[in-house]
C-alpha cells in the first residue's frame, strides 16, 4: 500500500511538471504578450495645435515655410504631415538655387521635372509718345519654363531651368547675292529670316554640399539645419536683390519690378558660395561672375564681377516667393547686396583702349509675411565711373509691393496685389525721373497639393515719366499654369 501511495504521488508530480512545460512551450510559440495600449496625452495635442485654423490648412502650406532653394527630393515630402511647419532647409537634394518646393510633375531623387506656362494679353496707351508707341494692344510675350533637378550622387545636385518663348528671334535662314545690272559683279547681298521662339537659360548649374550639419540629435530629414555650405558653378541669377532670388513662377506680378530690372536683369556665368546658419536665420552668399551674361571670350569688356549678399531672418528662414500662400506664422527678414565690377575695355582687334571702368551697385531689402499678408521693399543705388570721362553715372531706385492671400472656398483663393516704384537715372548731370504703379487681383485654384497651380491675374499698368512729361496707362491679363 505504501508503495502504491508513493507511485501515485510521483505520477502526480510528474504530471504537474509536464503541464508546466507544455504551458511554457505554448507561451513561447505564441510570442510575448502584446504591450499595453499607449496612453493618450491630451496636453501634447494641445501643444501641437495652438490655432484651430492650422489644422485645416493643407500640408503643402506648411512646406511653404521652407527655403525655396530646394531640389526634387524635398518636394517628395509634401504628403508627410508635420506637427509644426519646419523652417529647415529640406535635405538632401537641395541646391542653392533650385526653386521653391511644391507640386512637381515627376519626382525622384535623381530627377525632378516641373514647369509653368504664362500666356499674357496687354493693352497700353501713351498719349504724348511717338505715334508708333501711343497704343499697344495684343498678346504679350508668352513664356514657358521647364525645370529639371536631382541628386545623382550624394551631396551633388544639378539644376536646369529653360525659358522658351521669352522673346521672338529673327535668325537668318538664307543668304543670296544680288546683281542688279547683270554685269557679273555682286552689287549687294540679300538675306531672309524667319521668326523663331527664343530659348533663354534661366539656370544651368551643378552644386556640391560639403557641409550639412543638423546638430548632435538631428538628421537630414528631421533635424534642424545648423550649418549648411553649398558650392555652385554654372549659369544662374546673381543674388543681388531679394527679387532676383525669386523664381519666375513665384513672382507677385507677371514680371519683376522695373527698378529691379534697371539695376540688374538676366543671368550670368560664374560660381557661388552659400552659407546657411540656423535654418537660414543667417544666409550669406558670395560669387564671382563674368558680368556680361556671355562667355568670357565673347566681349571686349574684360573683368570679373564680384557679388555678395547677406540676409538675416530673426524668426527663421522663409521662401523667396512673393506672397504668403501658406498663411504662415509671422516672419520678417532684412538683407543687403553689393556688386563690384571693374573692367578693362579693348578694341575689336584686341588692342587695349586703356579705358578702365568701375561699376558699384548696392541694395537693401525688407520682407515680411503673416497669415496671408506679404510685404516686400528694396532700395537700389548704382555709381559707375570710367577713366575716359571721369564723370560718375549715378542712379537710384526703389520699389515696394504687397499682397494679401485669403481662401474663398475649397481650393479657391484670391489676393489683391499692389506695387509702386521709382527710378532716377543720370543723376549727376541730367536726372531722368520715372514712377511706376501696378495694382490688380489674382485668383488662385489649387489641386490639393499646393494652392497656386492655376493663377489668373488682372493687372493695371501705370508709368509716369516726369522729366519727359509722358504718361502711360494700361492693363494686362496673365494666366499661369504650373505643372
């Protein structure tokens, strides 16, 4: 009997051990128990959204707080929801002049394709002008822009921006000799030409970023841009003014202001160094260019143009786009630009004329945006001297422009715009004073990614030439479609 009891007790202990082992094996096969659900922290949500209107804005508006000098990979983050609009320069795939972020037709790290089309219709009347120029009526210069950018290698970027149809050219298509009297001697040469749309190179450059530091706890996607350094070489706009740093498709009006174009227009060949500090709170640029817009061997003026610019944005960098379509937070910036262009003048035969010229230009700018309101103004000054006349050529100009963007319903928005400027040329001997005024309204239609895919702008054109006692008034209608 005692043996039977011991056998039963041993069997019970063995059964218990076996049950424990089986239970342990089933638990191991099923995996660890699921973690408890996260605790919702209401205070964090309240801190993230401090304004009910922010939650209703599209994600693309938040991206508008970034520096417009971005390549295609940055634009690919448009669908990423952000807790708060970041003012950091998107990286990687950013170059010093790659245009503003936004909708692109094709996006990848290696190739980003985008563009715009800008047809325009203009009417202008000048009563006191020459008979030919008293009235202008018809379609203006329609232009289309094509942009290609990408990062084929780590820290290496390229940017191509072509403008088609900016002006109509008359290339010679045929040349024939003419013998009027039939004596076998050539009396003259007759040429024939055919109009063709011009192709203007807005940008054609390669950039390298040797320094891209985002802090000890940051990275290229989420960290703050503490220090960035870009080196760029090719053809580009000289960053002399704030308006010259804006892309064609982000201008407030169809064209840049006349004072800006009087002091500097077009693009040039050269190299640029750009240093951004603390999310472009401080933006320093310096470059050396040909100064003529042509290759160095295609002009009789020889010398390098030295350019420098400093922009300070105390509340963080914001786009060089003329408008606050993102209705972002209050930001402002001040800047200054300087150009120095010493040249030697040669004859067509290549001999030295011993004429030396010095061209010095300076600019000062102010920009501000807050909840759809945008204000920008610049002051410009130029003094040119040469050893032949020793008479300085002095010019002064300024402009100010403003707009206020407000959503209407759904993807529809509107903005009244206004601009006033003046220039005084030849101040040292015969001042020529001109005032410019522009006003109008813009209608915007978005596509869910950005609010300005389609813009229809109706603009008043005003010009008063005080010295010549001439006035001009007109209107322009422009349609801009971005893709």
